């Protein structure tokens, strides 16, 4: 959908209609290179006032029910409940409260959103390779109350396997815990592999009983017009911008409204 130049991607998955997920692109903001234009991260060196303007634009265009719960991500496995936890240093949010907007920032890492078929709870997770190897999916699933067979997952835009080369230590981090994960790596040159984050996340979710897994059709590295990519853009001591994946359950009083992207 578009609005005031802002472009987002909507999750295509069989979640209830009141469970909404949008991933922003780099389009429609006020930041200047190398953060052009819809950078939503405060930690990358962009001017705070521009980041604030971008965040305000996202809230207005998407008609969010509340301010998103912005995290201080660090490639860990901590998942917070914004209604109970004041500490924002985490790599995932979980909520059962309609109107709470969970958000994950990425620029190649994998955003993962999980809900139940009844749309009573959701979790949004930051899936970089370190977090995936350390157990961020387990941490998110442990928060969910619904049985695993009732859960639905969506994988947002991330770097694709064709553009992501990783070293031996990355492959070993996954192969040590589950031998089947080695199939997500294809050798390129001695000690290096193409790494498929989407395949890793699907395998981890399936192994834990979550078989309804959707998304995974984008590559942030390849699509420079729409996405920031740390591996593609960062260099010469500079950072790049970050997209946001926002997930929330519409409050009952708002569910009859025409919702963005629906």
C-alpha cells in the first residue's frame, strides 16, 4: 500500500483479519543518504529529528492504534511483554493485548511474526543468524499459550540465500544443534557457504510443531530500490537505514474500519 509516498509490504498468511503485519520499505521518508529515505532506527547515525519524523509518518499512514514498542536489539534471545517489562533491550516482543504494536528493525536479518489461529496473541522476533542459532524462535514460542499446531508464522523480508555468504562458524553453529540445518548451507569456496535464513527458520519452526509457515519471498540485498541492506550498503565506516516489521491486533472498536492494505 502507499500513502504520502510511504510503501509497505503486507503479510500474506491465513491469520485472522484483525491481526495485522506490515513491513516498511526504504521509501517515503525524510532521511538523507546513506539513510534515504525511511530509516526508522535511532542507533545508525541518522539525525534524531529525521528518525522521529519517519516514525510519526509510519504511525499516521498505517493508522496504528498506539506508538510501536521500539526495542534495543542486540542479537540475543530475550522476548519482552511490553505490558509487563519496562526494559527494552530485547530481540522480541510478545503480547495478548489488542492495540499493542510490536516492532522489529532489520536490514538483512529475518523478521518473524507468529500468531495463533484465533488471533489472541502474537510475537515478533528478530532473526539474525546469531539469534536464530541461540534460540530466539524457542524464546518466542515459549511465550505463546496456544498449542504449536494452532500457530501460524510469517517470515518477512531478509537477505536471500543467493546473496548471503557466511563462514564455517555460522554453518557449524547450526549443524551442531540440528544436523538437518546443514542443508541450508551450500558451499561456495573453501570455508564459505551460501546461507539460507528462510530455510533455517522454516526448519526450526517445523521441528517445533509450527507447520503453517508463510512468506520468505523477498531479498533485501537484491532489491536496492525497496530495501536497506547492511551487507550491500554499509561500508567506508558508514551504516545504513533499517526497515520495521510492525505487528498488532486491532482493538475491537476499530475492527470494522477500513484498514490499510486490506
